[in-house]
C-alpha cells in the first residue's frame, strides 16, 4: 500500500514537471516567433539612409520599372569601360527627388546604407567640386580628356568639398562633377538617355600630363 502511494506521488510529480516544462518551452517558442515577426517587420518597413544631396527618401533599385532598368543597363554596357561596369539594381538605391542611382548600398536585410563616402567607394580619389577649380586648372583638365560631354560643367559649386554643395547645384541635371586634381580623373553624374535617371561615371584622362618646358 505504501509503495503504491510513493509511486503515485512520483508519477504526479513527473506529470507536473512535464507540464511546467511544456509551458516553458511554449513560452520560449512563442517569444522566438514574436521576435522573428518583429525583425521581419522592421526589415521590411525600414528604408534606411536618405539621399546625401537632399536628405529625401530613397527607393530600392529593384522597384524601378523594367523599361527604365533596361535603359540603365544598356547605357552602362555601351561604355565598354571597366571603370564603369554594370551593377545589380537589386542592391542599388534611387533618390526620389534627384533620381540619381547609388549602386551597392542595399544590404542583405534590404536596408539602404549610403553616405558621402559613396564617392570614394565608387572610385578612390581626393574629390573636389569642378566649380572650385580655377579657369586655368579647368583648362588643364579639359586638355587631358577627349571630351567632357555629358558632365555638368556649366554650373558648379565653388565649395571644394562635395558635401558642402548648395541646394541650387544639387537640383541641376545632370548632377555635380568632381575631379581629383592630382590624377585628373573625373567622377560625375550623367543622364541615362530617354529617362530622368542619373548614374555616376568615372572618366580617366586620355592624354598624359604635359611636361613643363625645359
């Protein structure tokens, strides 16, 4: 009789322990599911960085219409230049105000990450505004390139630092042109034909630096 009571007590204790363990496991699984749902919502709804030029919202390149995306890729392919390779629009972001495309700035969580370092990531250099150069410096740069067609050379900020550009110049199309004075390499926005989109184009000098007169 006593043995039966002990066994019944042990079974009851084990049953209560199993129920408690089940409840704890259920709560842990429930918490994990809520956490995953929250992370999914956060990733889906968080756009990320704003446009460096205007602080306006940006959209992901994957949302671009097929016809526009095709024209962008065709424009990049037509350059046949290793310094201007085609990029994956899925990982690019587009300024909703300026329509400039920033490649390789959407991470695996589909969050946009872009700041003023995008210029040096696009191509290494000490970039200054085209408008900050003296006329003599501009002429020297022009002589070292076949052409500057498509770049914004008509109107440019006098401030050397790209991030100090005034709002007037950010609104111009195409966007600002930058130059590395030491190498004469150009880095500037160009319009994609038949669209209002812009891409950042690298152009290296064609002519060698002129030797000074002996």
